[in-house]
C-alpha cells in the first residue's frame, strides 16, 4: 500500500505550520486506471507520482495514522483508482476515531455502502466536469452512470455525500449552475475547485479560469445553496455565460471560502501562496 499525506498535513503534525487546517489530507495509491486528462495521477500522465493538483504528497509510515486523531477534526482520503484500492481502504478507514471522508471514483452503490459500513462519515464522488460530452471526453466513462451512482448514494445516505466540480475544463457557467441545482435537490454538497494546469498532463498548457469567473461561480453557487437566490435570478448569454445576477447585497465573504465536507479548507490546493487565491482557506 502506498499512502501519502499532503505536505501541509505533515507540517501541521510536526507543529511547523500555523495554517488553519482542521482536516488531514491523504492520497492512497498512485497511477490510476482512469485517464482524466487534467490529473497528475492519470494513466497517461508523466507527472511525478507524488503530485496531485499542485500539492506534493509524501509517503508516510502507516503507524503515523494513529497520531492524527488528536491533531485534526476530519480525515480526507483521496483515492487513486488502482487495482486493490478497495482492499487497502478496508484496512485504513476503521483506524480513525475522527470523521473520515473518502473521495473515490466509486463504481457502484454497493461500493459506497461498504465505506459507510467500515465507518466513513462521508463519501465524495467527484463529477469534476458537469457536462455530459466533456465528461466523457475528458474523464472517460458514462456521465449518466456516474450521476446515477451519485444520486442513488445520496438517496441511501442522505446528507452524507459530497461531489467536486472543477471550474475551467471547458464547461459553461450554466453547466455548473444546473449541476449545483441538481445536486442541491438531492442534498449533495458541491465543493468547487479551480482547474490547475499540471506539467506532464494532457492539459498542461491550458489556462486557469479567470479569478473574475471563479468569483462569479462562487457567488451564485453559494446563493443557490443557501436559498438566497433562485436559478431564474441568474441571467445567461446564449453561450451559457453568466452576464448578470439579481442580487443587490454585498458579496458575502462566506462565498469565497473553501466549501465541501465540514472542516475542509484545502490550503493552497489550487493556488500558490503568492496568489491569486481561488478558495480562501482561512476562517
Ligand atoms: S470536500 Fe474536502 S474533505 Fe470532502 S472529499 Fe473533498 S477534499 Fe476531501
């Protein structure tokens, strides 16, 4: 089993970080069987195997896991889909005494059920690309099937399912808004990420989304999630780009912050400390 912790997690455990970070982040495995074109761990990527997004992950001994229960409020395990990952999760999940989020490309509802039985608090099934054509081109596999698993898992484990959306993979603003509404109706938490080009991936030369666009998406998704706005209050152009929102109050600061499972802050996951900061991790 190859288990890595994010650099920030290790610094925190060693008392060398003052970042507000209540979640410890782990990556289980390396080199995925899937080939998501933006991902450092994908089958065809030539990125070093200790990368996921722009974060460096360091291999850790398994006995470090027991120390973490006192340092953090949540554990997040990012699972790379390699042969045998389910077996390894069976041995890791029960070791924690604090809530565990398992982020995994689950292939069935039975798989999701197993993680909850093992003691997981939440399961994240990342959609990443909320557009059928682009999903199938960029991630591979059937979009409809992916949404079906997400939907069924949310029905069986109400309020316990998270998904990820990456802004900047060719989708329109409307794709993200429509998906947010779909997820909210099913009580699925949507966590936003900004696309980050990683050397060695097929998308290494693509641009990040503009900060202006990202702020717009943060605002509308936040307002929709909090029932402060209806989809009808968002005005799109013919390409699905948001051109206006019927919202006259100030920009709510909360909308800028990292959203997702409770206590998830993901410091500098998408951004360099030099900025621009997409998801604000400090409280
Ligand atoms: S929202 Fe945060 S804690 Fe939850 S699965 Fe995603 S990265 Fe992990």
